[in-house]
C-alpha cells in the first residue's frame, strides 16, 4: 500500500471528518488539529498535543511546508472573517 491508498481510505471511512487530515508532500498525512509550528526554512513541522505537553518534530520538504503554511494562514484568515 502507498500513501495515496491510505489517503483514499481515510476519505472513504471518515467522510467530511477526513478534512481533519492533510497530506504534506509525498511522505506525510497529519491531523491538522495537532500542527503547532511550521518552519519551512528548517524543513521542520512540529506536532503537539498541548494537553499532555508532548511534541513531535517531523521533516518535510521546504516546498511542501511552504504550501502547508500558506493553506493554514488562509484558513485562519477565513475564520477571522466569519
């Protein structure tokens, strides 16, 4: 199985709730609710659950992280306008 297959399974099984997960580049699918920090220059994505104060440092391509950051910023901008 490849990542595209897993992405399709998530979408089929979760329906609208699959929007919680986002694919980053060719290697990662993450839950956007746990994105804590995006640093494209260091190719670093920090995932954190603030309730238990644990953080995970993931690596992704600069371009993928730039796209993710732009997407997250645009979503935050839309929420602010609602």
